[in-house]
């Protein structure tokens, strides 16, 4: 356990008093707007964030730090994401937002400067009071073999205390096993498969990303009011299976009917014609699409070529800012769910994320930026809660049941299964040409509570939560 030396503590206190008397400034760190995680309430930010993005980087909300948190050795965090692979479009969200989250939570930029460039640096160091936090970044290209290689390097060579990642749900399953073997806590962001905190659950796996069930509950809230019959298509791996199960459960519970078996296509499919023919032949009023990454483009192209969108409605959650204008042009005026859009939340962390993404990266926050920032905030809050003790048991103890504030508001880590209970949104699509991807009109905030999906041997952990499905049957 890393702890402060008693003598050093008293010397620091005396020095702080002397510096204060001499008019020296205190180092400041950001806070959140509501309850901070675990036990201590946090203060409101000193200044109200600007409503418009700043031209230059803005300062995070600040408060005076608590004295005394020091570490005998640097704390090491391993961030694994897709920087150059098939899901790099989403890895970019995590790379920038995790670093902004670390800055927000510690109070100052890291050693790599205000803008993190993976091509230029694979390490970024931050100071949390007297503790140095070293962040090591690795690219797994959403390939499970690469994930295993870089994870073992981070654990065995760099000696990381906490892991964060990754984009692909399949690669995340690999990462979970390695983290568990090494007793290193893993915070998953942004992979969404139910299995991560379901059948693959272990006590060292946590998440700030939502799961498939939360997507489905949020979306079916409105989808089942608009259409009565559905068919769905999803990728043929854990993410797609979980999503199909969740949508079938959530929409059926809301009164909808699925008129055909779920359609699964390989994740590397480039020609979706035979699959979209099945969708068209189903006779459903609407088809639900679950897909991640570049495959969404040829899928929607096949739907267009076959006239699927002329025969039935597209029932899908709103997606990332880049692809929305390409495939939702005929959906203007529709109302659907989305896991995050920068325009929906109203809090200091989200204001900071929007302003700094704009100022430093020239873009508004995208679909998974909140997941990355939340993961960083969770790392820092866990270190604070253990007073710098980053042993696996200590971190697991404070992460279970943790509450913290991030760009989506209050995040609660459910102790039974480590699902991240968080706000999601219902928005109306208004204008796909708007600057800063301000496409939507706000409708409603939801807070989906998914069932507990732990394997049968761990079902007792679920307590009073509905088990296996929303009905618990």
C-alpha cells in the first residue's frame, strides 16, 4: 500500500502554512456539480461554465485540494483502445476524452500537453496532490490477440495498477480475463456488450459504458409507441447477440411484436444484400439495426439499394456525429434514443468537455466522449477514496457502489454486477447541417435500470434486482 510518511505530512502542512502567509497560490483541482463519489459531498464549481465554447482552452472548475495525499511510487494506469483499427473512429473519442477527464479530475493538463496525440506520445503523466499518475496508452486495433499482447505488456512490464478499455466487446472479453488473472481492476469504456457485466462478470471488471439493455430500454420507450411489429439485424458476436436479446425483451415488454427471427451477419460483412433481403421479406413495420463501426455504411447502402427504407421504418438509436448526416437524412423529424449527445446534459463536467474538445481538437464531443471522461474521473475518485492505495482489493472495495459526477451527470456503479447506471436521452432530429453537430431538440432524459445478467452460479449477488430479463422471468 502506498501511503504518506507521517513526518513528511507534518513538514508539508507547515510549509503550506508558510506559503499561505507569504501570499503563495494553492494548486486547485476540478469538482463536479452534484454528489461526488462515495462519502464526501462536493462543492459547487467556483465559476459558472460559459454557455458558448471558448476560443482558447478553458479552465476546469476548481476547489482547494485536501492536504496529505502522497504516494511513495507513481500510480500507473493502462489505457487500451483502438487507435488505428476498424473501430478507430470510436477510439479517437476515448483518447481525447480520457485525457480531458484526467485533467478535469486532477486540476491540470498532463505531461503531454493540452492536446493528446497518440502518434506523438504513448504516455501522459498527471499530478493528483502529491501522487503522480502515469497513463500508458496502447493500440489494440480491436483485435483480441493484440489486446492480450498489450495488456500483458502493461501489467508485466509497466506494472499498471488499473486498466481502462476497450472499444470492441470481443476484445474486452479477452481483456477481462487477463485483468482478473492479475487482480488488476478494469474499467470498461466504451464496449457495450451485456456479457461484460453478465456471463463474463468478475469482481475486477467495472464499466462506465452502458450495456445493450440500457440502449434497448431507452430506445423502446418511444419505438414501441410508434410501431407494432419489428425485425432486427445485428453483428454475429457478443455485442450483437446481447443487443438483439435486449431489444426483443424491452420492446416486447412495451407491447411490440417481432415477426421474424433475429438476423445476424458476420462483423466483417461488406455486402449486406442477402441480409437486408431477409429484413424486407419479414413484412415488419420497422427494422432495428445494431451495428458498430464502418460496417454500418454498407449495411445502410444495401437497405437503400433494395428500397428497404421505402417499405419500412428504420428503428435505431441515433449514432455518432460523423455518420448521422450520411444515413439519417430521411429521418429528420423523428424521435429516438441516444446514449449521449453533448447538447442534452446540463452540468459543469459536460460544459468543460464541450469547450475543450472544441478548443483543442476542433470538434464537438461525440458519442463515446462521455464514457472516456467518466472512466478517467472514476480512476481519480477511486484513488482518492483509497488514499492512494491501489491494491486490487482496496480499489474493488471503493468502486463497488461508487457514485461520481461526470458529463452525463450522476453515475452509480451498481454493486451487485458493476453495471454503470447513468442518464440516457430521447432526442428529436431537427437539422443535420447544424454547426457543431447540434442536430437535435431535447425531449427527455431517461435512466434505464437493466436486469441483472450474472451467470447462474453468481445469481445470489443480484439480490432484489430482476434476474435474466426485465420481467425477471
